[in-house]
């Protein structure tokens, strides 16, 4: 079992930054991949960014490349999402997810490949 708890969401004006944190506990030694997904009202859940637990390889959705940065701190079992130059269209509930199995590059965007999810944190960007 892995428990994931997100924090850092809130209301921010467009153009300003925000950093999300995801604290992992439990069977963290078995994690292969962690990711951030988001879901806006009336829209499907979408992949935002992901990181391989054993390396620094990162992946991003095209719309956030150059603005968002995912990072991890293995010693603290933390994953972060630094979000810069936020836009109103970034408004959503952001959730972190963990996979205890290897995830192929082509599958990282598929939510069903992840075994554990946090409760989510709301990010609202005003114009």
C-alpha cells in the first residue's frame, strides 16, 4: 500500500507561480513511476507530468512544457510540481499518482496504469 497526500494548491493570478507537493508513505520502495494528473470541470482527467523514480527522466504534456517542472526527493519520498506562468486554463484539481509496476513511455499518460492516487488539490488561476 502507498499513501499519497498532495498540498500546495490554491488561488493565484495568471502569470504567477505555484508549487504542488506530493508526500508518499507506505510501500514507497516499490514505486517505479510517479505522475501528476489534472481534471477540470466537465473535462476528462489528463496527464500533466511524470518522473521515473529511479532516474531523472521526466515527461510533460505539450501544453505545460517550459512552464512546469516535476522533481522528486527520494530521501523524503516527495514529488513536486513547480508551475510557472500559470494560465486560467491550468485551473483544475491536480492529483499525484504512483505506479508499482514499470510503465512504458507510451503508457504514462494512461491513468489506469497507476496503482495509487492522492485525494487531489485544487488549483485556480484567475485572469
